[in-house]
C-alpha cells in the first residue's frame, strides 16, 4: 500500500514518531533469527500473497516486526493493538510509514479501542492473528456474516484459547482456528521465561524495591506462575502460591513453595502478582486481608485479574504506582492492573517473541495454505519441531537422532 | 492365606529375615498418609475382595506396604519383583510371614527371574500392577489364554506405557489397561522429585565424590532428566543435556543448560546419567568420547540404557563401583547400570511413592470395580484430583474454589 | 538555611522540578524503616548539630533522603553528586527547596563536576560522606590545609576504601576515616543483593533481551560479582567467571560456574558485565575476542572498568544502548560504561540503601561524636549489630541469645 | 616402621580388614590430585623427615591417605580417630599394614577413646594435626611437659580454633599453632560444599524421605549452615534459619529464608539440622516445641549440638534412626546426634578433603620447617593461593594476572 493511502486509512497518534519506531523495530529485527530465517525460507512461497491478515496483538516493536514480515510476504495487513496501554505510538507510525494500515493509539479509551477493532473487522480479514480472541469474538458477535468468511484464526494466549473453546462449545466456531498458545514453542518459553523475566523486572523497576527478603504471593501456578515463582526465589524472595487445581497446588508445594488460600496467602505478602489467565483473581473480599503497603501487579490476562475499580480512586505516588486506601491501609497498584511487563515495560524479551511469533507466522501461513478444518485445531507438531530446530540451528546446537535400536524399542513391546 | 501356605507356595531367600522386613515396612507405613487414608476410606468397599492381584514392582518396603494394603482390602495378592537387583529379601520374608505369596530373590539370574514371573502368571491374576509391563508382556507372549481373562493392568512407568501402546497398535491389548504413569500425581512427583533426588543422592554416596564443580551430562530431558539437572545444578554442578526432541532440547537451553549431541556432551563430563526411558542410550560408539575416570549411572529404564556388556569385564573398586578399561581410559559404572537409586539405594522417597502407589491402588480398585473398556485408558482425572486433595489435606493445606465470576468467565467467550 | 539562601549558593539545573523530587523522596522515606527509626532515636542527640557535613554520593532520591535526615539532625549539609550521570535534577531541586545547598547537575561535564566538588571543599566540611573518595582525594590534593581540619571521612565503596588505604600508605591520611563499605550491613547486602538485582534488571530492561539461554561473562567474583552470577543463573543464564584471585576463582568453580581467563571467557558471551572495583577490566586487547553483537555493561567502579574510549565513536540504537564497530563486529555498550544500575535505572533498591545509609548515618554521627583516631578505622561492630537488630525489629523478627552453656563453651577449651 | 612393629604398638579392631581398607584408600588416592601433586613437589624436601606427627582426625579413608603421604615424606606418624563413630576399622588395618601406628576402633567407649588419645600423646609428637583440639587440649591438661616440646599444632575445625583461642587467652598456648580451618581453601569449600552436600545426602539416605515439600530448620547460618540451606532449597525444601548473630540472621533473611527463634522455628519443621559449631544447640527446653515425627540431625560439632541424653532411651526403627518419645510425640534422632555425614556416611567428598588436607599437609610442613612463632597463627596466604592454583591447574583452568594499569590503580589514590 502506498504510504499516503496507509496514512489516510489509519488512525494513529502521530506519524512524526516513525523514526523512533523504526529504530525500535530495527533492534528487534537484529535479535529475531528464527523469524528472519523463516521469512527467507518459508513465508514467501505465495501462500500469503494477497491475503487480508489482521494482526491484533500488543502493538509494540516485536508485533510490528511480525507485521512487516507478513506484509513482505505479500499479505495485506491491517494492525490494531490488543490493549491501549501497551500500544506504542512510535511503532504504529513506523508501520504506517511502511504502508501498513494501523488502528491504534496509546491510551485510547475503551470506546475508541472497540471502534478500532470494529474498523479492523470492516476490512473483512481472511486470517486473524489474535490475542485474547479480542477481534474474533467481536466479529462473531457483531459481524457474524464476516465470521463465515474467515479462513482462519490463530490465537496467542491461554485466555483466548479458552474463549475459542467456549465458542466451539456454543457451536459458533464455524471457521478454522489454531491454538497457537498451545504450541510448545510458545507456552514453554513465552510464559515462564518471557513473562516470568519481564514481569518481575518491571515490578522491581517500577518500585525500586528489593526482591531479596520479600514475600511474594503468586496467584496461579501455570506456566507463567511457575516462571515468576522460580525467578522471585532466585532473587532472594519467599514465595507463597495460590492455586485452585489440587495437583498443581501440590506441585507448588513439592517445588518448595508455601501453598495457601488467597486470603491467608496475602496476609504477609509484600508483592501480590496475579497470573491466572482468568478474571477476578484479586477482588474486594480479599482487600481486608492485604498487608499495609502491599504492591499489587498483574502478569496474567489483560487488566481483568485485579479488581482495581473496587479499590476506589488513587494517587500516583511514583510513575506507574498508584496508591489506594483500603481500611486505613495503603495498597499500591502497578500500571492500573494492566499487564505489568507490557504496560510497565517493553513486554517479553525479543528472542522469546521470536519463537512465539514464529509460531504465529507459521500458523497464519498454514491457515493461508488451506486444508485446516473448522473448529479448534492444534498447532501442527511438525511445525513446532521445525521452529525449535531452526532456533537451535541459529545457536549452533546440533541434535542426535534416535538410533536403530531405539526406534525398534519404541515400536516394540516384547523386548 | 495361612503363613504356612504362603511359605510353601513362595520362593524367597530366607523367611528368617522377616523381622527386619517388618521394621522397614513399619517405617514406610508411618510416612504414607495418603495410602493410609485411602485404605481406611476407599479400598475396603469390597471391590477388591477375592480378586487375584499380581504386584510386579521393585520389591522393597514401599511396594511391600502397598501389597499388604491390597491384601487387607481382601485381595489375594501374589508379588514378584520387577528387577532382581532391587528386590530386598527381608521385605519378601515379611510379606510371606503375613501370608502373602512371593516369588522373588535378590540377585536372581535372568532365568530365575523369568521363572518367577511365569509362576506369577500361573496364578491367573485378574488385576496386574505392573512395572515396565514385565508381567503383562510375558502373559501376552507366553500365556495368551490368560490374557483374555485379565480384568485390568495398571502400569507404573513411561517405558511400560510405551509397551502397552505398542501392544495396542499390534491389536494385542484385548483387556483394560490404565496408564498409571501418566497420572499427574505420579509423573509430576515420582519422576523429577523422587528419582531426581534419590538418583543424585545414590551417585554421590556410592562414589563419595563432590557434585560441586563437576560436569554432569544428563541424557534425556523428560521429567526425570529435568529433576536431575535442577538438583545437580543446586549442588554446584554444571549440566550438559542430551535430548533428541528439538523442543525439549530448546527447553533445556532456556533453562540454562548446555545442550549438545552425546559424543560432544560426554567429552568433559565427570558424571554421565541416563534418563531416557528407552534403550541403548550410551553405547560402544560413544565410549571413545568419554573422559578418563568418568562415572556412568542410569536413572532411567531398568538396566538397558548403558550398554555395560560392551565395556567388557570390570573390577569392583568400591562397593557398587566397577572399573572398566576402554582405550586406556578408566570408566566407572555404578551398580552395573541398573537403576542407581534402587539398586544403589532404597529407591524413591517414601512420601513420593505414597502418591505413586495411591495412583496404583486407586487404579487397581477402579479396574476391579469394572466398567473400564479394553485398551489403554487414562487414569481418571477425578481420582488424580482426589489423591492430590488427600495429600494436601494431610498437610493441612486448604484450597480456594473458583468464584462465580471465574466459572462464568471460563464458560464464556464474549466478556 | 533559608530556601532563598540555599538557592543562591547552590548550582543545580532547575528549581522548578522540586515537586517531582519531593515525590521521589517521599517514596524512599516510606520504605526506609531503619533510617526512620535511627533518625527518631539516635541522630538527634546533638552530636551533629552545627556540623558542616558534605555528602558526595550519587545524588538520587535515596541519597537525598539521607541528606535531609542529617539536616533534620542539625547538620549544615552541602551535597554534590559522585557522578554526573547519576544525578537526578528533580531531587537536587527538592533539596534546595528544603534549604540544603547542592552543587550538582545531571550530565555535567568533567570540568563542571570538578568545579562542583571543589566548591563543596570550599565549605570546609568537618565530616565527609564520600563515594570513591572523590571529595577526600581532591581535598588532600588541592586543599591540604582543609584536610587537617577534617573531623572524619566515611567512605561508601570498595574502591574508595582502597584509595584511603593508599593515602594512608602515603602518610596522607592525617584525619579519621571509617571504611563504611566494610561494615557487614553494607557490603553483605548492598553489593550482592542491591547491585546484583538492579544491575541485571537494568541490563535486561535497557536491551529487552532474554536472560534465559544466554551466556554471561561476569568479570570479578567479589560480593557484587557473586550476586550477579547467582541472579543470572536464576534467570536461566549460563555464567562464566573471570577472577584473578585463585581462591575466589576456585570458589566460582565450586559454585558451578565456568572459570576462564577473560579472552577465553568472552568468546561465547552474550553479555559481559564488569564488577571488579578496579580499572581497565575490559580493554582494547580483549576486543578481538568479543562475539559479534555482545552487550557490555559495568556494575563496578564508576565508568572506569570498560575502556569505552578505545571502542571509538558509536551510534545510539536504542535508549542507553550504543553500537560500536570493532573488527567488523557490533559491540553494544550500555550507558557508556557508567554504573548500569544507576545510570540505566534508579540505582540500588530502597531497603538496601536504607541499610547502607544507616551505616553512613551512624558512621557520620560516630565521627561527629569525636574520639575516632586518625587513619583508616573499621566501622564499629557494635553499630553494625545495632543496624541489623533494628532492621530485624522492623520486620518483626526476634533472635535468641546464646545460652549459658554456649557462653561457657565459647570461653573454654577443656570441655 | 616394620609392619610387625606397627601391629604390635597399635590398637585396632582387626588387621584382617586391611584389603578393604586399601581398596578404599586407593579410591581416595585416585581423586586427590592436589595432594598427589604436593606430595610429588613439596612434601618430600626433608622438612618432615623423622618428625613425629600425630594425626587425630576422623579416621576414614581420606584421613588415612593424608597419613600415608606424611609417612611417605619421612614422618613417623601415629594416628587416632577424632570420634569413635567415624573410625573405619578397615582403614585402620590398612594403615597398620603399611607400617603406621594406629590407636582407634569403631565404636570405642569414651574411656577407650580417651586412652587411645593419651597413648598417642605418649609418643611425644612434635607436630599435631588435630580436629576439635581433641589431642592438643588433652596434652595441655594431662601432659603439660609434652606441650612445651610441641613444634606445632594445625587445627581442622571452627570449634578447635575457638578452643585454641581460649587456650591462648588463658596463657596456655605456649607453642605454635595454625588455624588451618580459617584457610580459605578449607572453610570456603569443606564447610558449605563438603558438609552441605554430604550431610543432606546422609539425612535423606538414612530416612528414605523426600526433601521436596519439607520444612528444614537449619540452626546456625555460618559456612556450613549456608551450604545446607542452599542445598535443601535446591531439593525443594523450605528453610527456616536460626541464628544468634543479627547480621548473619539478616543475611539469611535476604537470602530468602524465614528467620525465627529456635522455639518458633522448629514448630513446623520436618527436619532440624544443627550447624552451630558450639554446644547445646537443641536442648530439653526446645523439645516441647518439636513437631510429632520430626527428624533431628547434626552437621556441626561432634555430638554436642543435640542433647540426645535428655531425650531418654530410644528404639532403633531403621538403621541409624532412633525413635524417642517426648510428650507423646515421636522424635527421630539420626546416628545418635553424631556428625550425620561422617557417622551416617563416608564424610566429606574426596575432592573437598583433597583441598582441606592439602591445607593440613602444607600447614604441618610449614610448622616442621620452623620459624612459626608460639600462639595462634593464620595459615599463610601464600600457601592458600598455592593450593588454589594447584587445584585450578589440575582442572586445566588458567587465570589472568592484574594488568599494569590495575596494579597502578590499586596502589594509587589520586586517579
């Protein structure tokens, strides 16, 4: 698309920020060896040529780089953010400058955000790269006639996969969808290593407080929670885990953490970090149990895990740190309960998103190649292995193959 | 069964060792809160009464305790070991003294071991608690007419589950089987925490060497390998992982370990520990790459992972440590390549086996209750959760339940 | 001092920034329980009343808070920064608004910085709280007649203590000095926990790169280097240590790290972090051994450890990240080789500096109380214990006392 | 000495066990590269020739190997154990077979033990390698006329050094003594890595219990306690530290452990491990606070830390595990409160003792060379560095030297 066209169709904050956005994207490009190799060897075979692809993922430099690679592969890409707090205006500007249509502004209101998404829906995308099913569910709800024309959705998050499953249970998943989140190359790295690292880093940077000697309450012991707990421990923190599933709770216990119900767990917690992937993890009924001067942060799903609204008005006492008063106690909430690593930092590390977005790129390419049945599909194991092989190759790491004896053993039962 | 009867039918080393066996079993009983509660509340409902149950698992005190609980629940139990090197004669004696038929002796020859298993098969068991499918595959092969009368097999290990799957692929799994190993309450704890702890402990004790400053080559990065690697690191060791699956190999890399093909990985390794669950993990083609004075140990499947035979004759230089000569280098093999934590120690920790054998006990009870279809079945999720709940209850740990908002969120897609 | 007076005598960037500075100081005050208690119970006894105290430490909010407490105790404080890159103008403004004289501006040139320090010297301070002996050595060199009137210097860093020792060896330490850095409550916490946490956090935030799967070269295995190494490992990094002292090098080896000479150590390093406390840790002779795209950062002494000048001109490719070209390779230097946690972040965590500055406050108070002999003195063990006791008390942690039997055992030799 | 002579003068259990003892010593020799190199290059210079050297250290294979090296260097060695529970009879037999006089038997009574030590004193040793000052204090007390002829004592433990210091304070240290324990190559490795590893390993092996999910109370946070705590954490344990020194207590807090007074700390502890180096760490006043079925073990000084006597009679419920009853609770004590890693295992790892005994060998050699003044002396820093250099050389690790710029910086104060 011509730049003027893209600019005319887009709604962004300020095209003049493009240079800074380009600089950010260039840094990402330099540290994305897997995407770079896939772009050279796989994406350009024509499958994506001319396809209308909507990218609705946190719009910072890594997402922007994915977007440019899809455009380079011939797709007609339109991009929006999945959360106004994580949108970086400079990056949006750089995309528009490259001729890509963008509907996103940092700090957009909920109504503006919805408008942006519906405007993307208007483009009648064939392929959707989604986060939290934010676009998909709006298409199903508001533009069902477009849903039937979808050639495929590929979903980034645990929460979004759950929503797709609910759509399927409701008989509404009439198009192909891929649970990209469930790819091993996504959730094994993005969740514990990516979010684990950057959420803790963001919490410490926003507050300038010590992790050593502190008590962390980690709410949710899935892949993200396990990554958080291990890193907090490595920094000298003591961890209490809150988890509803009894086997995962027992796992946390065996991993050396205290396990307790939320109301008990928060009683001595200096930091409470949510990572449940669901909603309403920390709500008003828990507030009376919080310690004076506790820090609340969210590393889970969007801004739904901490009920910040129930805390009432607050005062920003430090950039990104708002003090609320509850029963005479001070409760500090980081970045308004949005994803602390994205709204309070630059999001996941680049090399981790190189893997996650390789899953998304190959998933979109796979959908565009056709043949994926309607309903929720797994990301093909073969592609998962290909991404891992590619990453290992860029690191110079070789692998052995199973020997003949091992292949025979694997196939047999009598020896 | 009367003691005299049991003694007459059994083949064990020495009934006089029963007192020591009883002492060992009593120690286990004291540290098995989950089994104790299940025995009180679940196993005695009559489902197991009169059932002929074969227990073919490493015959030391924990297995013996499971055996006695099944007998107390009314089953006619016959026991054999799954490996002659792990059989404890005192424990066998104690079982016979309690009136349970046993066919096992420590250090039995391969032929004697086979005879013991076939003698157990002769009892026409209805339920088999198996390890490595050692009894099941012999029944299928040698006594197919008994296979059709099996009411169910419940299998303890990764390797055994793979064999059952191969049997199924060959159309020979005509009876119900449960992949007990795949229960979360088994492989999430038994493999990393149980084997991880006891294999490393046994290696260090057998050799009296330091872990700090040493290079460990961990072959296989499944649940066992991950447990081993983390513990070796916690002890000041440096770990190189060998893994054939590219995603698991990448996981090892991201977890902070060096990843390399076996021939490279062993070049500077002080300890090489196998945990692949398959066969022929360390074979003659690798020997030239070993370092002088390397220690080889196996934490995986029986004694098949290290090709000890190819190392030629050796000299025992310390109890459980045999020196072999290869190309002028000294190669030390622990406990002849058998499972180092079992043949070189007392096997998994009691509380871990309390969970694993709770799976086996409930699995056997579930099979005895009928209604499980032929073929390979998952361990029921509900029972898995029940075991975890019971364990947490014995620890005094309570769990929250999902809130109404969370249940609604989990079921929905539009909010 | 009246605000107008203070403003007239000070040289700062902009008094209008005072509100933001106040907000930052308020956040520090809230997380400094030990200083708060000492201020209430110890500092106000009159010993500091009317004393001219120079504070020459990185001038951000924590130092500012210390400065205000000394002023509240009656001292006539004059403050300067110890490094222009770490000076925060808003904080300087807030101090002036409180009537404290300040000579510091962010980004001052070397000449301006020297002028600021000499202007502070002009005030003829009686007590100096110094960092790197920056003020002390200038007084000795340029104004020896003021040196003889010094009632005491208390020094914050390893490097500064080494300089004081060199002064003493040269016969120039004619006044009392206290090695505050050597207090256990300083170097046991500030160095490994404070700098360890914030340096790693700053490196990851400045680059948005992953620690997991990366190779870190840690140059220097003192208290800071050990803190860095452990945290990098906890984040999934692999660490190689460079250390000149053979016993410390062996310690790194036993702690599970690879140990190598610098030229070897950097060959596969993704991150090289200096923590030697000396100068010229990474110089031109090492550049040929660096990997393409290596990141260099300094967590040690000021900006002397990496010879950035020898890298030639660079291009800022991301805020705080400058790319240099060496032999066709890209070498990225963070914050120009200045202390990465201070110049690239907010410096040490507040609670850690609460301990370090409690040492400084009690050290200054101790000097002001008189009786400390000329030369380099240890921080009194009794005060060290008092600070730890105070911290533990604010955490609600009680300690046992030695029993009579233990006191007798400690004193005896025959039982 | 001729074998017949040695046998005639010795008092050991059974000379027939010599072959097994030789096998054990040979394994040690193979893993002691530092001692082997020192024996070749340093010990044989004649300084030790003809010197009467008493070795009174836990008499198992590593001590025996040190003893043989001293004899090979020309010394007239006489050996005794420092604790009857750690004496290995086979090793004693092997020493006698090599012509070395030995006074030690496993399980000797206190009276027999004292007689053995006094018999060693009768030999009028010139050099004493001591553990806990067991021989030295008896010589001072019972044979003061021999004390004046001592050319030197070199002491292995924290406790022994404290006793020597008490002797010095009492004016009784009239001969040269070296605090070998305080050598960095001893306490930095032996205490945390050696005892840390083997004490935890022994506890887990003796009990066959899980570390994962367990609460460890570590009493004493010195070098041993820190090693224990870190390893227990690495095995999935949760640690509470008891420590009397407030700064060390704060360090434990910052390292991520709970800190509490003993009576609180034991309340939920599954394992209580003492590592105080003093006496009476766990006494009758604490028993009411213990949890039912707690395991007590000692990793500190001999068998003085747990007041086992106050627990009354017990029943051995498993080898090395004795059950006592206290207030209706079961309290299990490992190896009667003796050093759990020595009495319940083979003691420290060989390579760790290779360092510790290199300190002892060079210390004895240094004393034998003359020139060490009476009183308590530090182990010479130069020898400490030499041992570390030797160890690193055997590992193939090279070190850099300080550059000219760094040497100049270290010596200066004005740059």
